[in-house]
C-alpha cells in the first residue's frame, strides 16, 4: 500500500503499486512502518523502532515445556524440540531521526530502561534518513524500496542471553545454537498499542505500536480491531488504546 485515497475528508480507498482499491474502511497494521505511512498524510504517530535479537537451539531434552521469562532472559519451546531464547532485558536502539524528534516523549521510559538499551549511531541512521517521508501516491514509496525490515541479529546480546540462561538453568549448558535472527519493534511512549480510529480521518483505524507484545496479544487485538472496523460492540473497552491519548 502506497497511500490512502480520500474524498470529502474521509477514506475512500487505498493506492497500491498496481492501482487503486476503492473502500470506505482501512485498517493500518504496518508495525514499524506505520509512523512513516501516517506521516505522509500529516498524521503524527509517536512511535520509535527498537531491535530485538533472538536465537533458536537444536532439540534439547529436559527444560520446561512452558514459556519462561526472567529479567535478563526468556525462552519457550519450539515445535522441533529446540528452544527460542532472547535477552529479555536488552534491546538494540540504533538511532534514527525519529529518536531525535521524539526523544523527550520517551524520557520516563529511558530513565527506567537506560541500562537495557544498546544505543548506537551508524548506518541505520543514514539508511533511514535516505527514505522519503513524503511522497505522491503515483510515485514509488519507501515500502517498495525496502520490502522487509530485516536487521541482523546482535551476537553479543544472544550470547549474553545464553550466559544468563545457563546460570539459572544449567541444563542449557548442552544447548547448541541452530539459528539467530532479529526483528524491529515499534514502541509507543506508554508501551501500549494503538487500536482504534483516527478521528481526523474517518474510515482509518489503527492496530499498531504493540511495543513487543504483539505476538502474545494478537488474537485479542485482532478481534478488537475487527470489531471497531465493522462497527460491532468491542470485546473490551478500547479507551486505553485510543490514538488520541498520544496526541
């Protein structure tokens, strides 16, 4: 999706690289791309990107069948018998222009998590700066330039997670790493998602900014978003997730 079409101040469709699709309701669930997409329409969504590194072990006998979370590690069993592990208390924070523009909104979070953020300034800043923040719907969008946000995993963070895990669960001394990867998380100032309509643009509903909790909450979040888009009574009170709380 490149952009929204509007008529008389409300959504009338979406523009894709293959043409326009007419509709009167749009659900934007674009994760870390949501801020840039909305910015092109003059809507300011204050989210920032962070990167989480993860690894998976080869099949291992002995550890718990349930997911386990601690301050400096977490793990859950994979269907192949291995375990997915992350350094729960640490994230990479490669700086972008948005960190500069929105930093003051996040001061309470930064004070609380300053020891857990690996802040850096480098190529990520330059690559992000090179992507357009405003574009016409008949021109190539940033989302066509970068199809997938696929940052490299941080080996140091994964090693740290394994050391912490092995100290607490010695059975993981036998674990062998099979794969590693990383993903971009979009964080809101209060760490709660935005699930609700945008009052300034009727027909647009957001489901974004899940701050690392999207996987676990996705069934309920999807139901709430569907209820709001279709006009059904929501399964829970959507007030805590309204977009306007961040304006």
